[in-house]
């Protein structure tokens, strides 16, 4: 069975492909502007485009090219923020699907265990079903051991009796 035939998994797969496509289509940022405040960059873009601010030592870069680089960086960072949030949502849905599948599998295992117990009553303790059921119990106990009570240390605690009574 192909996993993509499961409707929930197919939807998640399409969401992941959409996220990947959006990341691929995002404009490449200018590394020097990564991590700067978007509000400050937007104000700088407006001042650059209005001609109110012309930075020194731009070399052969025009103020318009500088403003475009800032806009590309803002667009890239917003796309990456959206992609991280979308991937986190996809992971939550994936965990929910896996949890539900695990719960269904455990329910079926318990049903098989109880059905095997009923069958052993009819076939006897030396049957193949009884042996398989015992192996199943051992496997279960190996995966989910019983909790053990902690032993109290002797000589410590409030149950001490004072022998000095005149």
C-alpha cells in the first residue's frame, strides 16, 4: 500500500510540496540585511525612494538597487517565518495521525490478547495458541515493565522509637 493513498497523508504531502515551492520561489536575500528590523528597513526604503537619504560609499549601487535588496530580504524573511509556522503545523498534524494509528494498533493488540485468552480456555494450556500468548505476554512485559515500589531505607524516617525513657 502506498502511504500517499491515505487521504490525511496526501494532504500533508501537498502542503509540504506547497511550502517547498514557496521557499524556492522566495527572492534571494542580501546577507548584510538579514536579521535587521523590518520596520527600520521599510522606513529606510521609503527614504531612499523619496530621495531624502542617500547613503555614503555605495560604490556603483544606486539607492533604488539598495531599496530593492532590502525589499527582497524582507520578503525572504517573511516567507521563511511563514514556512517555519506551516512546517510546525504539519508536524503537529503528523504527530496526531501517528498517535491515532498507534492507539488503534494497541487497541487491536489488546483485542487479540483477550481473544487468545478465550481460545486458550477451549484448547488447553499446551496448545500453540497458549504458547503464542505467553510469548506475547513476555514481549509486552519487556516493552512495558511493571513499576516497582521503592524500598524504604531502614533506620531513616519518622518510624524511629527513642529508647531513652527514664
